[in-house]
C-alpha cells in the first residue's frame, strides 16, 4: 500500500512563499494553516541529510523561534528513543532550554 502526502507552495511575483498547503488522503484543508515547513531525509548511499526549509513571508520571527525550539525538542526525544543515548538527548534538551530563554519564548 502507498500513501502520498504532498506540500503545495504558492509563490508571489518575487518567488517568495505566500501559502503552504498539505495535501493527502487523511488531510482536511480547513484543519491546518501552514506557515513553515521543515523536511529532513536521510540519503543512505551518500550518508547525508537532504533538507527543505520553507516559510511564508508573513511568518512572525517569534513563531519561527517556537518552531525551531519544538523541532529541537522533538529531535532530542527521537534521539533518545532511537539510540538510547540519554546523556546526548539531555544535552540537546539543555540547549533547548537555553534557546528558549534567549529567544524569550518560555518564561
């Protein structure tokens, strides 16, 4: 069985993202309002990460800070679950706390 999940990016006259939509079998258009998209994929042959980072021109900087913080926290959790490296995951979480403090996204 195959499932397809697509992201459609509408660009303005200067090729800057105006709108990002997620399209798929289980996705309802009115449920999600995307302002940014971060995708990372692992190429096992080249041993490198392929990345796509897109954000709309009206995404507030503070929201971008929150996006980064939540992504890094998720990476810390995934790191611990996938490798069992508790100390490395905790170090990343410590950095996330520092990041949240410096960006003032968490009191």
